[in-house]
C-alpha cells in the first residue's frame, strides 16, 4: 500500500513539473512572437559612418546595441526585440536626420514599446559651437539659435523612424572621431493654430500673394506678347522679364510647403529660383543697355531689326546666366563644406505650429553669393545707364516720335529697376531670421507684381488704348515694322 502511494505521488509531481515547464515554454514562445520591433537604418553588421552605412568591423567599431528607456527617462530592459532594417517610409512627408552626440542638444530615447522619443534641450552651449564636427558639417551660419526655454519632446511611432550608431570621422588626425546615436525620422504632423500670426503669414497669405503675383506677371507677358505693336525689342524684353519672374514665383511657392517635399526638391527649386531671378535682372540690365545705346547713337533710325537684336540679347543674357549658374552649382558641390548635423536639427521641431524653420539641404552660402553677386553688379550698371542716359536726354533739344518712345522706354526702365531692386533687397533682408522682415518681404513681393502691372499696363496710355481698341471695339490693331510709331502716324492720339 505504501509503495502504491509513493508511486502515485511521483507521477503527480512529474505531471506538475511537465505542466509548469510547458507553460514556461508557451510564455517564452509568446514573448518571442510579440517581441518589440526596432527600426535599424543599416544592416545588422553595419553602422552609419558620415551619413552612409558601412561595415562596423572596417572601422573597428562595435555594433549598435539599443538602450531602452521608460517614458520618464529611466533605464529599462526589454527581453526580446527584433530588428527591422531600412529607412522609414515617410510617403510625401519629409525626413529629418537627428544626431545624439556627446554635447548635442538632441537626445534620443528608445522606449520599451518600440517608439522613439526625441528630446530637444533649448540651451545653446558654447561647447557645441566649438566641437570639431561643427566645422566639418557647417553650411548656413545665419541659422538662428532658439531662445532658452523648457525642453520639448516628440514621439515617433514604430516604422516612422530608424535608429543606428553613427561614427563621424575627422580629417584632422589629432582630433578623435565622434560616435553617438543617429536617427532618421519622419516629420511629425503638427496641429494647426489658425490664430497664429506666423502660420497665417507663411502658410496662408504667402501662397495667396504668390498666386496673385503670378497672375499679374502673366497678364503683362500676355499683353505684350499678343498685341502686335508691342512686340518690338522693348516689348519682348518686358515679356521675358515677366516670364522669368513667374518662374521664380512658382519655385518660391514650392518652397513654402516644406512638409510635402524632400531635400532634393528643395535643391532643385532653389536653383530654379536663383536662375530665374538672375535672368530677370540680366534682362533688365539689357533693357537699360538698349535704351542707353539707342540714345547714345547719332541716328536712331539706322538700326538692326528688332528680331535680330532680340536674338543677340538673348544669346548674351542666357549664356551669361547659365555660366553663372554652373559656377554656383559647382561651387556648392565642390567647395562648400557639408551640413552641420547639430545645427540641422537644432530648431527643426522647436515650434508647435510650423516646422519649416528647419535648415534644408539647399544651395550653400557660396553658391548663393555667386548667384547674387552678378545681380548686385547689374544694379550698379543700371545706375550708370540711368545717369548717363538722363544727361543725354537733357542735351536733346528736338524730340521726334522715336525719341518720344525711347523716353517712355527710359521711364519704364527706371520704374522697373526701382521696383525689382527694392523687392530683391527685401528678399535679402528676409534671410535674417527676423519675423518682421519676413512679413515685409511677403507684402513687398505682392506689391512688386502690382506695381509692375501698373507701370507696364495701366500707366502706359498707348497700351490701354490698344487694349480698348482690340477688346472693347473689336477693331484690328494696326501692325507695322515701327510698332507704336505707326499708330502715332495714323492718327492714334493717345
């Protein structure tokens, strides 16, 4: 009897032991299946080296080991986790690189549920500015440092970020390489505050003003292109200037909505913007040269046809523009230094309203200088054309109809010169990271289009006369080799 009871006890204990082991295995299998997913930017045996995935063993570096934190910032442990390799799929939303280095303001905390928390400490440190990596990656020296305030944080969901170890190599052998954490995140969606002045000016009024400006420039270009008597050399130059301004407005309009683009598109839109602005000022300079040279000529009737002259001017202007553009682009890619990672993420999420104060991967200061220095020289040349032409006009005693038209072209050139130069100066001032100057540039940009439409169409009595004659009375507009002068001679007193 005793033997039977002992046997039964052993069997029960064995069953209980197998049951406990079975439950433990099942729980462990369940935990492995529900392991936390961690997005890793590079492959398992790779790390980020100067922004590119490289084998860690080539640089004698250890692999990235995720360190988990709680939402309170305390250390935590995760028993099972799986890597998901590759960059995040942000669709149309921009990607941002975040660098968690020793002295950077950005901190990356990997939460236990697989999310990433980005903490920004808004305390500018002198150590950050003196770090060697700053000189290695600096691009824009005019990026504003945020004011001192409480740290802000943003949480990026799983699959909307990737994280890895980064190694920043130094060309100077005396400086040690820098290691830290790296993350590539999708820009988080922000709540729109319709009462915020910054949002209204940048995202509402600015696009509307750009659209209005494009419409006004297009009207001027169409009027001077459609009416036959306005299609002389001066009219073709005005049409080309307005077309260049339309392209610049369209390129600048794309840059307003930063959350729906990537870095490459900003590079392209910047190049298009600067080329179109440069072309507009080169054409304005050719307009001033045309008026100056014609007044300086002893016989204004002995001239080459307007078509051939326009071809000459086009060749000179566009060759000059593309040469300067090629120099600026080559200077940016070959001579400009790289982007500073600390400065690139310093203010990227500093506003709860907009996130377009982030430094974009755009043309550097050297490229911008090569684009804008010729514009400054054209302004100087235009001042010379104005002063010398004005002296010639004062010495003329007898005015013919050709002189009358040239004087009208001279006045139109002066007005366009003042309007475009003022708008260009406000564009430069808007880069000073002062909101008031940016708002002034937004309004000046609209006033530029309104004034150009006024001085080119409404203020030109012969243009309004031709519009009334062709539109209101449906009469054919007289055409001829001499353009407006034929209308004058045929009794068109306006």
